């Protein structure tokens, strides 16, 4: 639903003052979303399981790309930064359909 339709729906279902919120991604072109993430591991999970999935299920994208540092690049960074190898393992452990969006996870290093 569009933001206007969502507001109308919420009001009709008892929410008197719906709060406007939205998600955005770093780049979207030709139905491909790109997220560059050098933040904490929780932000990567949010990208993979919320943002990419939201845009995919809404028909905005056909593919999500997540760019992460490799373990080699992440090691000298602050603690808690996600790294490529760990996030690939996390997605593989979830199984083939979770998250239910076509993803390409890329690792970069210096």
C-alpha cells in the first residue's frame, strides 16, 4: 500500500494518530537495491531481513545486493562490525528461502 493508503487503513482500524515512517536503501537502479554496510551486525540483519525483503515484496526490486567488509578488512575495525564470511554463513544456516528475496552478498577488502 502507498503511505496514504496505509494511513487510511490504520485510521479505519482504530489507530487515531498513525506515525509516518519509511525505509530507504543506499541505491536502487533497474530494480536492483544496493546496501553498503560497515556498521554493526544488527544493521546487516535489518538490511537482509527487512529492507531487501520489503522492497522485493513490494515489487520495487528484483535483487538485493549487500556489500560488506571481509574478515580481513573487519579485524582492525571497531568491535561488532559485521563481516562477509559470517553473514554468508548466517544466511546459509537459515535455509534456502530465508530471507525470501534473491540476494548477492559481496565482500570487499583493502
